[in-house]
């Protein structure tokens, strides 16, 4: 059914929906009236943010350690210091710990009720990528016999 509304031809259900929507203007409301309730915004998970930061920083530091290992293996670094190899090994293990800590933080953040799940999911994705990358390198080295 077509009717006229403010000089235009419109369908009746459109006129009804325009006229039936309550228009609230906060500026003209009296102080005793409260504004309409807004949709509650959920906060971000603090554990999820921590896992995301750890998961982003960990591959960057992994790359720096791998570059340092490459220079050490190629003989570009001086071998006069006997603790260089031990330092690099412990640094690598510490970075593996950061990846697993990021994964645990992400799982804890994902289990928190009434929080957003964006950062925990990103933390899980970014913390498992380096683990899978290095596991693939180890499996490839074992298959080719270079380990």
C-alpha cells in the first residue's frame, strides 16, 4: 500500500516504522529522565593483551638470536669469549619459554568471562606460529639427515 508522507510517495510499512520509532534527544530531556540504556561494551582481557605482546616480541627476538647464531657459526664474531655459545643457548631457551608463556596467557585470557576475545585469539595464533616454524625446521633437518 502506497501513501503520501511529507509530500513523497512511500510504502505504508515505511511510514509506520518512521513514525513508530521513539525519538530521544538527550539535550531536551529533563534531569529526572535517564537516557536510554546503551549496549554494554566488554573490556579487553588483560591476559590476552599480555599474551599478544609476548607473542609479537618473541619472533622478533628469535630473529635476532638466529642472526647472531649465523654470525657465530660463520666465524664473524670473535671466539675469544668462552661463554658466547652458552649465552646463546640459554637465550634461545628463554625465548621458547616466552612463547609458551604467551600461549598460556592467551588460554587464560580466552577462559575469562565477560571480556573480549580478540587479543587472546591473536596471542594463540602468533605464539603458535614460531613453535610450528621451528618444529618444521627440526623435522626437515631430521628427514634430510643434517641434524
